[in-house]
């Protein structure tokens, strides 16, 4: 079985963008692949986090994985911070990453832009992400479009390590969806939908109540026309909503265009709102059941044990190859 690894930051509420770009592929891949899905809490602290909020968001993301349909018996679900090998290999790979490579990362440029003080961890973030992936010798990494550059660096680091110390790491591939790899904001189709946006109207959180979902979609920015047509250059907002509609219902975009032919944006947005509610309502019910069951920590401990075993094995091999004394 091919190995899959991915993760999400508990730095806010998961959004429909996270679901469409990545989470629904986690669910799909678990049946055919050997999967590791983690909550990347060590990455979340690259920007300041309130301890109570971090704890809550971390548990929330883990519960949302399960609510979305990840079966913890089939896939290994765990917290990044519970497997110390991530931080260790992260350090080792940081020493092998060039400043220039990190300076070119667009996520770093976006997140640090205009900030007075930026933590060094935000800069070295991609080396830790490479460690996450390489520790498990993952073949495939399901992510959205915005992680392509980080994945490319991961591949470069794997080649670099293998070149210096002998064949050790597999070279991972991205698993990026055709529709929905980059879900855009509801208020501005030039920005990606983001859980850390200050404007809650710009995203649909997976835990937004149905009425809020309907309202946010009905208020989504559209152009002044009335034709429901996929045209990313000419109609970026409507095209974004069409992509979401297609991803959420598994209907081809052409079919959705035909459904709303000549009807204008009102019925289209209404239909989309209902489709999103239909997807998220059952997920939210399962989420509440999981949070109330008190099973989450047990599941995460079980995941920790499985992940640790694999990660420790890779880390020992890496340390021996680099010349650390084995005692
Ligand atoms: P994060 O937490 O920002 O996002 C989690 C996943 O959701 C995808 N995503 C989107 N996809 C489509 N449209 C959007 N608007 C959108 N916003 C987010 C992201 O591409 C991602 O797949 N660096 C990673 C976390 C990470 C990781 C890893 C991922 C750390 N270690 C190892 C894979 C493997 C991040 O910040 O994701």
C-alpha cells in the first residue's frame, strides 16, 4: 500500500476550503492507502496562540477529521506535538535548508508582510513540514494548491539528504484535486479562503450553523451580470462559487451551469447554500457526538503510538547516517 501523510494547522476554525482542498481527499484515500493524518500544532505556534484557544482548536480539528469520515482504525490520526521526532528531524532539516530557499516561500512573504516582529519559526516552517512528510516516507501528500511550493522544497530536501548521506527518503508527490484546489474568499475572489481571515464573512467554517452558511453565501460578492457561467478570468466570483458547488455535490460544472441557465444569481446562490448545508449538517452532528463521547484523547493516544513507531525508526536511521553517535 502506498503511504499518505497530511496535516492541518489548528490556527482557527477549519473552512470549506480546507475540506474541499484536502480533507475530503483524506477521507477518500484512507480506503486504499496507508494513511497518517495529523493536527500540526507545532506549526500553529509559528504565530502567537492563546493556550486555551490552541487546546480547543487542536481538539476541534482532530474531531473534525473524524466527523468528516476518517476512521481512526483505518488511518492513523495524531497530534504532531505528541511525536517528538517531528521537532528533531525538523531541526536537522533546518540545518540543510538554505536561507534563499526559505526567503522565496510565498506563504512566508504573505504572513510576514507588514508585521513588526516575525518569529523565526515562521521562516523555518517549511523545514518542519518537510520533516513531517519525510519521517513517514510518504508517497503522496493530499493538499491544496497553496502547499505546492512547500512540497517542492520537501522534495529538494529529500534529494539533498539522499545525495549527501545515501538513499534514505522517498520523494513524495502532491495529491491535489482538479476542482477546488484553491477555494477563494467569498468577499474577494483574488484571495484564497482562509481560516485566519479577520472577516468571518469571507469563509464558511465547517462548524457554521446552517443559517449562517446560507447568509454568508447569499452575501457572497458577485459581478453585476446574471449569467451563471464558469469563466475564471471574466467572472472570478461566480466561477469560485461554481467550483465550490461542483466540489460539494460532485456534479460537473457544466451540469450546474445548465441547471441555472437564465435564472440569475439568486436561485444559484440559494441552491449552493442548500448543498453546503446538506453536506455540513450531518458532519456537525457527528462532530458534536465525538466531542461528547470523551473518546478523542484515547484515539489520539493510539495514533501517537502508531506514528511514533514509524517516526522513531526513520529518525534513528537519519541520525546514524549523519554521524551522530549511537549509544
Ligand atoms: P493549512 O492548515 O493552511 O491548510 C490545511 C489544508 O487545507 C488546504 N487549504 C485549501 N485548499 C483549497 N482552498 C483553500 N482556500 C485552502 N486553504 C487551505 C491546504 O492546502 C492544506 O492542504 N503547511 C500546511 C500544514 C502542514 C502539512 C504538513 C500539510 C504541515 N505539515 C505535512 C501536509 C503535509 C498548512 O499550513 O495547511
